[in-house]
C-alpha cells in the first residue's frame, strides 16, 4: 500500500495540522509501511460485527449542581474580551 | 526504598512524620532528577500537603495512606497545577479540576510529589516522544525506561516516590514496569475512573499503579478502584463479577510467543519463569490464541481512530497553546501544527485515514469485528485456565534513539501487551529476573475481567519464587 505526498497533504487538511513539503515524503513512507502492516487483518475471515457491546448508554438524573467554573475556565482562554472567548471573524 | 506498608507503619507509629518522609523524597529528587528527567514538575506544595496530613492525623483522622508519596503521570489532572500530557499544545494548561483518582488518594492521606514524564499524549513505548525531552532508565542511563508512562517507572525505580500512577492503553504501565524492574498493573477496563485522565484511545485507556511489590500495587489498586458516576464507562460495583474458573491453571500460548521475534534471553527467562510457577504448584497448560497475532494491527487501527477523534478538541481557542492566524481555520492549523509533535500528527492523520469513506470498511469496521473475535479467543481459553502467562515485552529496554526513526519497529515492541487492552481484561507485570548485562525483565499474567485478586495472588507467589 503506497501513499503519495498529495495523500499526506489531504490527510493533514482533514486533521487541521500542517505538514511541510520537507516532511511529506517521510510521512508517506511511514504510512505506507504502517498501513501495509495493519492491512494484514484483511486476510482473516471473521463475521462482521456491528456492536461488540463494549459500550452501553449510561443515564443519570438531570440534577442541577451549583458550581462556578467560569473564572477558572476563562483563565485558560488564550484570547478573550470580558467573559467572551474571542475568535477571528468567521464570515 | 520504602514500601507503602513501611511508610504507613512509620507514620502511624509516629516514628516519622509525613513531612519528614516527603522531605526525604524531595531531597532525592533534587539529587537524581536532572540525570533521569523522570519528573517534569515537582509540585510547589509538597511540604504543605504533608503538613496537612500530619495535622489531620493529629486530629485523630484515620488515613490509610498517610505519608505515601506519589508521582503521577503528566496526563492525570490535579486542580490548580499544570498537566501537559507531554505535549507543547498543553504546556500552558492548568487543570481546572482534579481527576477522581487524585481526589480518592488525597482523602486517604497520600501526598503528590509531582508529575512524571511521558510520551506525548501517551503515544509511544519509550518516553522519548515528549515535549519535555526523553527520560532515562535508572538501571542504565543509555537506555529508555519504556513508555509511555516511562517517567512514572523511572521515578519509582530510582526511589523518587513510594508508588506512582501511569496509564495503560497498549502496555504503557506494564512495559515500563518490566523495563525498570517494577510491578505494574493494567486494571480491568472500567474499574478505575478515567475522569480527569487526558484521553488517547477511550476504549483502551485505563489508569494503573506501579509499585516495588505486588502488595503495594494491590494497596493502590484498592484505593482507586471505585465506581465513578462522572465516567460513563466506569463499571458499577454490583456488575464486577468474575466469570471464570479459579483453579491455579496457567495457560501459555507458546506458538504465539515463539512466533513474534522474541529475544533469546527473554525467551529463556520466560521458560525459567514457567518452571518456577510449576514449583509453586501451578499447572501449566499450553493454549492456543489463534488470532492474538492480529491484535497489534487491530490495536493500532482502533487507537488511531480513537486518538484522532479525541485530539480534535485541541483548537488553540479555548485553552492550551494558541498560534493565531488570519482565520479561525488558520488558528487551528497553526496551533495544532506547532503544538503537536510528529508521532501525534502521524496518528491523527492515520486515524483520519482509517475512518475515511472508502477505507472505513476495510480498516476500522474490520478491526472492530476482529476485536470481537479476539475477545472470544480469550474467553474460550479462560474456560479451562484461570491465568494466561506471557513475557511482558519481547525485548529488554532498548537504547535511546534506537527505534525513533522507524515508527513501525516501535509499534512491534507492544505485541504482548496490546491484546490485553483489546480484550479489556486485567494484566500485571512482575519482575522475572535480569539479562546478563543487568537489564530487568518482566513476566505478565492475565486473568478474566475483574479478577485482579487472582493476579495479585499469582503475582505474590511468583515474586517470592526465589
């Protein structure tokens, strides 16, 4: 399984990361060998399973708990104005 | 080197105060940590915490872990302190709440010394992949301590804590325990709360303790293995039922072990360990795990998918590193591009690949189906035996830099640990001796879900075999 540098660029866009032109060939090589290795599972014939019951819905009563995290959370925000998180204009 | 029981005895009989014990650890950390890089931060309030423990004791409070000094992996939150998961993207982050494990241990009188180094977001098997630089193995400074919880293992092996906590997604507690001559436990998935643990692969991650003895690991496990309503995958106590035989039979998947490129000294040590178990009254039964070989490929596909999904939350907008761009999208790309290291970026991209339309069926869906079949493999084996034994790692601790160039060779080192996370069963690594050059080796025992008590029993028998 051989990946091209253009595939890497596309995957980087999907993952919202930046891959430089210099790094792309190394990623393409790495991915080719990793994907070839994990592709070996395709040679095993197992019945298709949709849900392996590892998860189930867990519900609890919707009870209001009074907690004030506002200052703590806003203290982490890189760019803010008053109590608002500031972002670049979207439209 | 104190065991947990020794610290408890010293403090409860007032031979030493919690403050004195904590001060001893701080002094040793001051002497040794520069060389090892086991801790990325020593908390500024260690002596204050110890003073509070002494005061609580003086007021007559019963504190089962009074004075026990703990190092925690850098992905476990403690309110008011940094937690970076070994990543630049979280270097500025200060935890706004404490993890459930930290809260439990604090109530019991434990003291947190600091946060321990790790591979970035727990992605690695050597603790070389950290924004804080590599950690070294106290047994040989030219070698890695294992990973991803390598800082926790190195800190304990160098006597810089009484016990430590790590997290195990594919072997990240058991493998560094074996490389550093310690006991390390992967609890059954769902027994220890993941609330306040920075996520990597959510169907695989579990917090686990390191100790110098099985007894210490058992004490720590009992202190943290509670149901937590804040973690929806936490299993209620009433559902923690052991399904399986308790017959002191140990299954050994010989063909799987010998197939996977195992080091000759490791194999020899494993065979000696099997003989030791026989002398302790255990019956050895050859078993077959026909699909175990595929667990590694299944593991990497599932983990890539889960990790890329979990890491989508880091956006440079709400917390952590922010590298502003002209548009919101540029801010995401700049922050994630500069904040994440190479291995993390690799896994995000591979996760996107295996979840993409056109590849999803062949990779992710197939891996999930095969995971179900592997779980059945284990269930079948456990119909006849109480335990399964394997080496923890096919190789001893390798040299710094030896496997950093080729990610696949690093992945292959996890062959014996990942099937356990895939099956969501518990596993323990117990020291089994050393190589001729003095590198520690580990023996791994597995059991059915919730049979940690069985693992502690066989672990203690094995630990005392001579």
